[in-house]
């Protein structure tokens, strides 16, 4: 029974090739709120499944999870669609949750790690929907120079992407910090692999932003974010920073 639970959990804490199901499903969900719900709930289902068994995870999950995370981080480097990019980063980060569980972290703690990864992705899904409403698509390289034409939107987008790729002070950073600290005594090589994945996320985030906000502005339709929306996003990002700082302090 336990191997079956592990197999089902590998769909929700995506391990390659089972990870393809999540990304195919995410690509077909077009409603922004359903996408957000999927990004929030999907890993929690996997953690709930694993919580039903007390048998230790096999050592195989360490290389499997690390390679899955690295694969999707590399794929994010070449992804031009913002929605697909979000799915690849989500898959990459959620795969690493297996490592925290193998290292003995409590399921409730790992659920908080998953939230740290998922919450910024919810904001990114909203911003992607804004781009789709304005331009019909959210692709890098199709329209550039958003920093000039949509300065408020661009500022929020930069901060959200920084939160997604686990920049310090955000919850995803606390998640990565906690998981790395947990795995170092048991498998230093896995910890190094996690740090390399983290580096790839940062690179992928930089490439994404370069394709959207850098360059000369074209003639864009639609206006910038309104003041109310800008303040709303700013407040949510501020809340993420507070949560991240508290989480970092707890990890240390």
C-alpha cells in the first residue's frame, strides 16, 4: 500500500515523468482563479497523501527529486510563456519537498514550505492574466520595454518574480533555507544540487524579466496598473516579506 501512496504523491509533488500531468493540466486551465487554486492546492494534496504513511522514504527520492527540479529549472530558462514558466518553476520547487520529508522535517512544516513556494506564484498568475488582457498573450520577446510603457506594472512584476525565485526576505527563500539546512547532515551532495537548482531559478527569472521589461517600448494598448491595484499588490508583497522574515528567523 505504501508504494502506491508514494506513486500517487509523485503526481502531486511532481517527479518526472509523472510531473508532465501537472504541467499539461496547468496549460489547459485558462481561468486565472482556477490556475491559482491549482498552484495552491496541488502540492498540499501530495503532502496529505504522504502523511498517511509513517514508512521512511527510500533514498532513491533524493536523486530523483533533485534531477526533476534541475530538469524543470533548465526548461524554465528557455520558456517564453509566462504561464508555462510558472508551471516549470512550481514543478521544480515542489519536487524538492521530497528532500525535506526524507530529511525528517515534519509534514506540517513542509506544508508551510510548499505555501512559501505557491503564494508568489498566485500573484504571478494574476499578473500573467493582466498581460493577456492587454496584449492577448503573455510571452517574452513579443513586446518589450514594459518598464517604460507600464512602469508600475513592471515594478510589481520584478518584485513578484524575485519572490518566486526565492530571493532573500521572501517565504520561498525561507523554504529553501530550511530544506537545505535539513539535508546537509544526511546528504551534502543533495544540498549542493539544491543550490544549483536555486541558481538556475535566478537565471531563469532574469531571462524572463529581460524579455518583458527591458528594451525600447513599443506602442502598447491598455494602461498601467491603477493606484488601487498597485497598492494592493504592494501590500501583498509586504505581507510576504513579513512572513518570510519571520520564517527565516524561525529557521535560524
